[in-house]
C-alpha cells in the first residue's frame, strides 16, 4: 500500500489517533496489503506543509503510532514509516513562530497548501534557503525521527525523496541554485539526499530502509525543472544501490494508463542498479497501474513488486478483490484530504456489499 497523505491527525500536535489506527488496520491482513507504507510523516516541527499531517518527533506522536503499528501487526502485515520534510511546499502559518519555510533555495514554488481544518488551499509562502551551517542539524532531524520510528515499532523506513519536497528541492537543478557544496554539480545536489539516507542507516539496517523517487514532471509551472532526468535519477539510483538499501519506490505516473514521454527509458535505467538481488535493491513500481498491467510488469521483470495507492484507499480488501477478479470501489476525490470517517474508514469490503 502506497504512502497517501490523508490529513486526519489530531490537531494541534499532529498526533496519530484511533481513527487512523482503524484506517490502517482495515487495509492490513491477508485480504489487504502485505506491507503498508504510511502517509508522509513530519520529521520535525519545520517539516510540515499541510494541516493535520502526522509527525514522529514528539513522545505523544510516537505513542500514537504505537497503537497503529500494533493494530497492523495484529493482522499480520508490516508497516513502514515514510519520513518527509516538505521544504518550500509550506506556509508561514504552519511553521514555528510564523517563520519562512526552509528549502535549498529562496525561489518560491507554485503549489497551494491547506492551512486549517477547512482544507481550503492558499499559495505557499516564500521560502528561506537554509544556511550551510544549519544542514547538519536538519539531517539530524531525520536521524532522530528514525530513532522514534524504531522505538514505536515500525518495520522499516521509507525516505520521501519525491513529488517536489525537500530532498527533490536539493536534487533538481531547476530548483537548487546554491553555490556551496550542496549545489551546482549533480554530485553536490545529491549530497543532501545521500547524507539523509546515511543518517537513517545509522539507526536502521540498510535492508530496512527504502527511498521514494518521482522521475516525472520535469517542469511543473517552470519551477520544478530538471533538464536531464535520466542522468540525475540514474546516478542517484546508482549511489543508493551501493548503499544496499531495501528498495527504490518509483512513482511512475499520477494517472492510470498515462505515462510521460521518455519515462520508460528512465525506469529501465533505474532498474539496472535496483535489480532485486540478494533480497535488497528491489524496484517497486507504482502509479498508473491496473492489476493486469501490474502483473505483466512483474512477469516481464520490469519490477520486483507493485505498490497501489488510491485503489487501496477505496478497497480495504484490495488483494482479495484482485485475486478473485471482483469489481472495485471508486475512490471519492472529495474526501481525500481532511475530514472524518467519510471516505476514510467507511469504504465497504466485498463481504459487506
């Protein structure tokens, strides 16, 4: 089950709660997901960019996750924590003391974010380029979040390096305009990403750590560009494979049956170092797949595993439905973010229809 932002943590405090425990438990077990990757989880009080996403940087948050983990484990599934920092995809009202969001750059992004329970979106605030002297402490925030995740009882960690958030803000040359050791050349732009992985691997074994990328949408509104997607993501994958991490989670598309021009070449390049040898370096494909397409992808050797998001959202017993070729519930886009049990824990299983 793919990481999916749902924005239903208890506020204030970004605390995981019993409603979230029910949601994850429903999608666990033999009829659901063998492995669940959590929604994006804040590593610190500067990491958030959306109202009511959960965190893993306080004791109360850790205790909230323990209840969710126990619920998932009781069904026999694994649950991995996705660690994120949104960087510039945020708003001053979501930051400590109303500060500017931190990023690799001073350049603002064109995204909008929800800043209160209404879930109405507002333009992101202008970010502040983090000082070179501040980067070690920022990396340490990932390390400390990994410590709390381990204490809570998670089975592993996925580092969120996709979708225009902080790690991608360092990686992509269309965003990163730094002139210090974290900017300029590809090696420099990768430095922050790899140092975060190294920090997490000081807490977890490499085979318990995965990394998510989205080698798509090279230029969104002219503010997220990367003129050489193939080299950028290919070389990053080489370095991550050398670290022998568990998997590369590749978001290949946001839309079923729609793939960007040139994406297949990039995916084949990423597959080379993440070839599934020795139970590590697996390539997990997600985004845009139907079940029949996914099976063909695995049978052809294109990937080692599949990850599904919206289909799991609407079908808690998705594996059972796939196995028995049963119709699927349609996800309600109006209830994706925020709210209560509607569109969250009230989707029917097949035996309830």
